[in-house]
């Protein structure tokens, strides 16, 4: 019999280093500094030694209902005892109930759902639907975006992870609004909106509107830095798409399901998409799932035509059961109201107060439990804090008991939707201490 090692955290890291091939990384130097996580509850996780961490990244920005929510665990238990898996072409109540609930929270006229394994293949299939429906080829998406890691999704992605992966064709990028670092010399949100729309119009005209199947957009871009759309931007994109018969796909994979205090982030803005992609927060990631919610005319287009796509785990019952439990819990526990209260009365004000004490915080932006601190070496020049300093900030936060989401020169503040005001106060003390020690 193998002996159980004394130091289980060291053992977890040893296994990780020996056998896990990691995402988006060179494999050496190894991940010696990786946090070992044994268990979790609500907004916290623990290692084997009993050290606790506030999970202010919600893992991969997916654990919206927090760790080990009893309703979700119960849904998995009940479904696993009934039937643990099933193939896509069968009718199944759990899968159907999940789709029915997603249709109910989407705008009127969205009645069908295509389930996938996660967000990348949700976007992959939404783009395929748009191309088949319009008979056009090109997909327009923003440079500041992340849409996933499959063939077309990684090329639709704007961030530099796209570049070594450019094997799909028909993808064109444009700049979305980002007033703090405006590409358009804008000084007000209104100007930024108008000029970003004019830029998009020029890209559409230059590419040939008749060749464009869809515009794919995160209504509030997450990984690129939580840029809330300025007034009129999303509705302006909608109008432009309508003018040229282009479909609009909203990627709600990260920003949906309570993160901004809405079911869908676009609910707070005046625009209706044709396809909605989802994953992550739809079931807090307890079992992998994603999908596309499809507007009726697009779904009907495939009534007599074959949709050439499918997945073994499309609508997996364990995942579907957690979708049902998760959407019911968001409604029954008043999670959307809670997130709005947290954003407006706790998280937003305390991050702004932090910015008053730290000149290194160039801008605080966000809503709900979807915030970012943009760190600069100089508020006038807005020079980003260098990568080496950001690495020290990340390590300092972990050392003080907070799991952060750090990207480029930004600390993204992404706690679970169930975070409490007391946990926010605790986290702000940690951010404060680390910024003081690293940037003063
Ligand atoms: N779309 C957005 C906006 C995302 O943030 C992500 C993942 O972070 C994806 C798509 C890809 O989802 P997945 O990693 O589940 O494939």
C-alpha cells in the first residue's frame, strides 16, 4: 500500500509538476508556487494545512454561487442516483428543464438552446450557426476580447493568445470602446461611443458588409479589463448590424448569470442579440457546460436543414441538473439584488476609497461583482505598472490569503456573487497592504 505523504500540499504540487500539462504556459519552470486547494465553502478555499484564502477570482470567474452550494451539490447527487449520463438525441427532462429556464431568462423570442461543453465551443457553434444562416463568412470581433480556445474561437479572440493559433479564416478585428485608453482621442463616454461606432462602420464598409456573418462581442469585456459599454454603443452596434443584415452574437460566458447584477450583462443596456453564448456562471462550473441560446428565426432556419454540429456531452444531465439548480437558486435567494447592493454600496465605494489612498490606481471600473483596478506608474501618463511588479503583487496577495485574478497591469476583483460585505472589507485590507508594500 502507498503511504500517505505527510505534507499533502507539497504532494499536490509534486503531482502537478510531474504530470499536469498546464494551459497557456511554458511547462518549465514548474508551478512550484501553485496554490494547492483541498476544499472550499462560499467565497473561501482551504489548503491541506488549513490555510484559508478568499477566492476573489471565483476560480476562473465561474463560481458565481460560491463553493459547495448545497442546492447544486444536491442536484448532482439526485441526478447521479437517477441517471449519470445520456446521449444527445434522447429526450430528457433535466436537460429540457435547463433549456426551458435559459429561454425564460432570455429576451422574448429565444426558445431553443444548443448545449456545449464550455464557452469556447459555445462561441464556435454560434459562429457556425451565423455563417450558415447568413451564407456569409466573416466574423468581426474586438481586439480586446477573449472568446475561447477552439479553432475559430481563438482566432475570434483579439488578445495576443490568438497570434500563434491563427489557423481559422474569415476573422477580422476592430477596436471597441475603452475611454481610459481611447483609440479615438475621445475625452467623454459619448465621444468614445460615437467614434468607436464610426470606426466599426468603417471596418464593416471596408470588409464588404455582404461578406460579414456576425459581430461577436462580450457586452462587458471581462479578461480584457471590464470596460462597461458607453451610452449608445451596444444599441449602435445593433443598428449597424440591422442595416447590413449582420447577426449580433453576445458572449455572456464571463459577464452573465449575476456577475453584473443582471441575468445577462446586456440586460442593463439597450440591445438585443441574435445569439447568446454562455458557460461558467450558468452553473458555477460545478460540472462543465456551455451553450448557445438561439433566436427563433435562426432556430427555424434549421427546421428543414441539418445543423452540421454536435457533441457527445451536449446537455449532459449532471451539468443540466446544476443549471436548473443554479438558475432557481439565483432567483430564490435574490442573488441579482444582492450583487447590485454589493456593487453599489460596498465593493464600488471601497475600491474607489482605495484609489484615493493609492495614486498607483489609475482607474476603478465595474459593476456588481465585476471590477478592475487599473494600475499605473503615473496617473498623468497612465504608464502601466510593469509585469515584474504585477507578479510581485499577485504573490503578495496570495501570501496574505487572497486568490487574485491579475491580467496585464490590472487586478480584477471578481468575488463570487454570494460574497458578503464583511468579506469585501477583509479583501480590501489585503489589497491595501499589498499596494502599500509594492507600489509606495
Ligand atoms: N468567452 C469568454 C468571454 C470567456 O471569458 C471565456 C473563458 O474565459 C470563454 C469564452 C471560453 O470559455 P471556456 O474556457 O469555458 O471554453
